C-alpha cells in the first residue's frame, strides 16, 4: 500500500492505518489521515470527489488563521466539521534559512517550541481525535510535514506505536518533497527556496524531537498529563478503542509478474519507501533518490525485474541479473544474481521477503543455473543474518564495489546452491 493517497492538487495526504503497536495490534486503516493544505481542494473536481469518498467527518487545520485566510481553507460542506487549531505560536520562515542550518536540530527545536506554546490547541486536537466516532478524521497544516508530523507523533506514541515507526512516518514526506518545492516555486515567481532542506523530512528531525520530549518531560504520557492537562491513560484508552484493531491473521496469496517499463515509477517509489524504512531504524544501506526510472528500465532490458502483489496491491519487488562483474568479477553463466529485494512496509503479508526470494530462486533454477547469489553491505550484519537464515553462505568480500554513482564500498558476497 502506498500511504500517499492519490490527489491532483494534494501531495502529502496519507492514511495512518496499518502501523503496528508494541502489543501486536495495528492502526485501523481508513479512520485517521494526515495531509498538506486542504485549502487546495475545489468542489466539483475529481479531487473533491476523492476526498468526500473517504467518509471524513472532522477536519483539523493546524495552520495560523492568517495562513488559512491567505491560502484558503477547505471549502465548507455539511459532511464534516472544521476546526482551526493553530498549534504553532512562533512563526518562522523555513524557505529563508541558509544552507548551513542543519534540519535535524533546527526543526526539532521548533517542534519543542510548539510543544511548549501550543498546549491548549494540541490538547483540543488530541481530544477531537479521541472523541470522533462517526467517521474519519484528517489533520493538516501547509505541507503536512512539521505541525502535522508533530501531532501524528503524539497520537502514534499514545497508541503504542514504536519510535522507529513514528520516525518512519515523519520521513515519508520525503516522497512528496519534489512536488511541495514545485508548489512553492509556483507561488514565488519560479525562484527556489533559499534553504536546501526546505520541504525535506530527514529522520533525524523526529528522532531528536522524541528524545528531547523525553528528556524534558520524562515521557509523552507525562507531557500529556502534566503539560497538556489531560488524563494520558484515559486519552490513550479512548484512542486505542477507536483506532486500533487486531493484526490480520490471513492474507491473500502473493502473485508475481514480470515488470514492464510502465512500472518504473512504482519501482522507484517502492525502493525509496524501503530506504526510508531502513533509515528510520539506523540502517544506512539505501538512500532515497539513488535509483531512478532509468535504472529500473535498464535492469528490465539487461535482466529481469519482478513485482509481487496481494490482489491489486503491490507487496514488493526484486531484480534478477544474469551476471554481476562489479561484485563477483567475471564468472561463467552459473548463477542468477538477486538485487533490491524490497517489500512494502507494514502492509505486505508476513514472510513476503522470504517468499519473493524463493520465487527468484525458482526462476534461476528454471534456467539451469545452479547458484543464487547476492551481496549486502559489509556494515549491515542484520541483512547478512537475514540471508543466512534463508540458506545463503558468505563466500567472500568485495571491498571496492562501485555502482558508478559514488565512492567504492565493501560488500559481503553470499551464495546458495539450488536444488
């Protein structure tokens, strides 16, 4: 599932459903959404019909009143109630920041200001989310990143969602950064923001914010009780009753198909989403934006790229190469080389990665080649352990692998003898 719902004018509208909690439940899909400015919606358009079809009954606008007046608020409609709760009391201009400003410390400090200043509005927003029982609720600011991300973090923390998932959710704005910057340029005569990190959402921002909240207040629950003046336990109970459900115990069967050039945008998005998942967990294997559509089309031409689905929903993908001289050197045609095995976080069925690996191996076996080979960064022992548990054995190391886009790096070479 792509968390970004498709709209023409909106770029960062996301369903918070599907995220796991510490105790094995998950956030129920289709009830809680986060978004960029809903003032960009217009009645009579396809976007408006898409929005109305979600069954949203409450809209929380976290912007300053002057922002809503200047840029527009969501159009009035009898199907939902509208609340303007400006949680930010000290406005600041991100676009005007200079290149030397690090986004992690800078934005986390702004978030802490909001936590200190916006107590009345934050408490009201949390109460509205807990008390909405008739349908969906969406909260938004201008870009759907900072104020929206901060409120999302508080809600998810109260639901019992792990920190790494909260960090991951914040960083998913990275998938919308290009479109958000393009909107800013369109509003500002074509010039670019002065700050290179404008509309970016690096994981360091949320990681620093969560650490700062616990250092200052002890815990999110303590902040809610002693600073917001709410009963954190009662609030969490209400939120959990409304928004959580048991994780699925049955899943549709996986189906596989060979990717076509038209799938390249989907593959880029799957790969960038997987990269953000890794970064939220401190894994420095992939970076968003490293592989573009041309990369995947080239791999389709020179090898194979496969997609896995559950029903109509993408669950993952992988590349299958028939040689890999950069990692393995010149070899006879005795192996298939598996690359970029990736699943959709939180929504793919459990075990999808292992099943895709087996499917790739069966494809290699069908060609008469006796080995499946792959590599992983030597600095990623977690991934190496995953492949070893699937029957792969480390057989060497390539210390100077390069993909032509950066400095050489060391990889561990793993191999599996196929039946």
